[in-house]
């Protein structure tokens, strides 16, 4: 079933990339995909205070972390934008900092989306950060379908 306005939450992991591919397949022409990128708020406290012992070093490290995140997010946006345009879909994005479930629920309620697409959690044993998003608050807040794309390694 094709959808005109899809909210895609992804961040570049294999599970999120599966969600991107699924959203592109489900997007009807001339539909659009709005890409939500959430930087979890735990990054705001990643200043390394336990090993950075002076202000100058903390500031330098903070700028390094911010610039690295910004570069990675920009590369991700450019890749998904190119894929969407290649599939004939309109593309837009927004970046939020906060709790992923709260940001997703807020974004889903803010516009007239037909569908929300997210990736599934990483399977046990797969490398990477094991941050988990609780789906309960998202499901309770949504009045549109939520589709969880299967993980490619599952």
C-alpha cells in the first residue's frame, strides 16, 4: 500500500537503513519522506570530565565531538536525500536532541503523516551501541500506523 507522507526515523545503523529502504519502497509518487534524526540527549554530557582535567582541553574535546556528530549527520542526510530523490520522492529532514521516543512522538503529531517507519533493534551479538528506544510512549502517542522494519541480520 503506497503512502504519500512518511515520517522516517533513522540514524544510519543497519536496522535504520532497512527502515530507509522500506520507506522508499512504500512512498507513493509524488509522495514525500520527512527524515527525523534524533541525537540522544546523553551526548550532551559526553565531556570526558573524568579524564579531561582543564577547561581548554574540555572545550577542544567538546568541539571535536560536536563537529564529528555534525559531519556524520550531514553525510547521512545527503545519502538519504540522494536515495529519496533517486526514487522520485520529496525529501525533508529535521534534527532533534532529546529522548528518541519523545522526539518521535512529537514529530509524528506535528504534521499530517500517513505512516511512521523505524528500524528494529540490533540483534544480540551484533556490534554497536545498545541504546534502546521504548516503543510504549510512541505507540500510545500515535494515531497513525507505525511500521518497524525487520533488521537485515535477523
